[in-house]
């Protein structure tokens, strides 16, 4: 599965795949919807922080898509 670099596109993939989104991950997904790049800010919060908080709250999301998306988000954080 090819995962795009655009954060908002990744957010759409997550919402399509994760059927019962953990409540604590929802605000970070909402913020990710507004982001294109890991280098942007969402208001005063860096996108990198939002992605890190999302990953911390997405441990219950499992499966092939989850693994691919989480790996892509970690790759974007490392760039």
C-alpha cells in the first residue's frame, strides 16, 4: 500500500480503516485533517507534535493498513 506524504490524505486513510477510533486520538485526527506537511503548525502546535500524540493514542489501531500508516508517519517524523 502506497501511503502519501500529505498528512490530511493520511488522515482520510485512517478514518476509512479504523472503525472504532479511540476517543483520545480523535482531536489529533481532527488536527491532521488540516495539515499538508509535517513541517506545518496547527495554530501554535507543530504538526510533528500532533503526529506524535496521535501515534501515542493509536496503539489500539491494528492491521496491515495501521502498520503501513504508522510506519509512514514515523518516517515523516524522522525526515
